[in-house]
């Protein structure tokens, strides 16, 4: 399993701790330190669409009007921090966020 997120993200930290407590094997990838390639980003956009961009952050509000109205790929390429997180990749299955449904899916597999 791969978790994509930010090392400073509270939900990412909670997810990592929960998986570690269960002894689950995973890799964490900080998308700010190690940005997604175009191909990786394309896969996540195909899976989640515009939901992959977190529009509730100060970073999103600080974007130029042009970038706010551009495609999600352009926004995330310009500012990786805008990615909604965490994103879990478990083989060919992807999960977004850390709500109850995602927790149940990744913690019980």
C-alpha cells in the first residue's frame, strides 16, 4: 500500500499511526518533497477527478484567478499541497480521505 500526502497533514499522520498500530505494511510518499509524475497524477485525476483538489485551503484561495479556473492537473502541478489527502493506493484500488468508510476499507484488508 502507498499513502500519498504531506508529512505535516494531520489526517495523513492519523492514517500512518493507525496502519502502524495494526502492523500494516505501507510506504508513505510526501507529494511536496517527491511530486507526482504526470502519469501518476493522470491516474489519480482519472480516479477522483476534481475531488483531488482541496478547495478549502488558504493555498487554493491564494491561487491566481487563471489557475483557479484551470484543470485540476494544472493546479496540482503548480501546487502539490492542494491535493486532497491522504490518497491510498492498494494495488489497483484507490481511496481518498480519512473518513469512516476509508478507515474501514484500509484498516481491515
